[in-house]
C-alpha cells in the first residue's frame, strides 16, 4: 500500500529520483526545512500536534498511521513540522516549574532544573537513544530483501519524542499531586504509588517505541523491542521488596544538581 517511488513525472525511467528531486530529499535538505520552520510559527500546525499528543495516550497507533500518510504524500517518515517539538518544550517548561515549586526550589534553582531537564533529560538522552535505535534498527532489523530502505534518523528521534511525552506527563505532571503528601513519605504506600507511576511511565515509553518501529513495513522482529518489559517488571518487584523509592531518589538527585 505504501509507495516505493515517486510519481513517474518526478522520477527517472528506472524508478530512481531525478537529481533535483533527490537533492530535495536528502537528510540535509529535510533538516534545513525543519529547522527553518522553527522560526515561522504561523506555518506550524499546532492543532494537529495537539491531536497527536491526545492520541499518544488514547490510541498511539493512530499517530503512527499518520506517519504512513506522510510517507505517501511527502516521501519521508519523519515529521517536517516542528509544532510537536515546540509544544513538548512548553510542556517541559510548565511541568519543570511545577516540579521546582513542589520541591520548594528558588527561582535560580528552578532555572537550573529547567536547563537540566530540557538539555539533558530530553534532548541529550533523546539524541543518544535515537542514535542507538537508528543504528540497531538499520543494522539488525531491516529485512534482507529490503536493503534499499533504511530508518531515517529523524524518524528515530520522532519516535523518542512520541514515547517521551506520556512519560513526561506521568512523571512530571500527574506525579506532582502526590509527591509531598504520599510518595516521599517513609511508608509502603509512598513508594508503592511512586514506583507504580514509574512502571506505567517507562512501560508506556517502551510500548510507544515498539509501535513506532513496528509501523515500518521494511523492519522485522520488532517484537524484541518489548523484551525490556520483563526487566522493568522484575526491577519494579525488587524495588517494592527492598523499599526503594524511585521518586524520592529523583527528587534528591534534582536537588543535588541545582545546588
């Protein structure tokens, strides 16, 4: 159902892109177009980005069906509109300010925390995970008969952003309402609630990541991306047995980083 070449009027006789069309579809050209649109807010479709954020919670499969549509119409899997990234940045700012308020941080401490969350937790870790998944998927998951296809690095980063958004909402927004009164208390219910939220958030990250790569028709054995679930559940049970409170550890780490 997905097109493998562009229309004949835009391609050469053997199905390959013509020189001018190929130049427009290079990674550098796509990156330049994406970054250029960051400076033009009126060209961004924020309504559609909000739709994606909603469905990442209720039906993430629908979000990846739109990626199929983009491949059909624009010959690329990755987003060409930075609206989702802009809204995610807004969410990061708002939730981090809330985190600073809950942890009773000062103004400059909250700014330091915001810089850490944006550039380390989201961008830095995201670049690392996207690059690792891009390498693994192209090296080991591409079907042998489809070696002409490859996973775009931009798509790998989009998959990370898709998976990171629900994790952000659960750990940096929903969790805020329980931190001071329930989670960081020295009680069984405290680390049970906190660690359960971590289980849900990281589990959702794994699941949305799996959906992202399983949506690519030229990849195989994508079910292995669900294997970390076993390790996650094992770690969750061990944490409950040992009384580890992941949220309390995170709060202590954040306070240490902003000193």
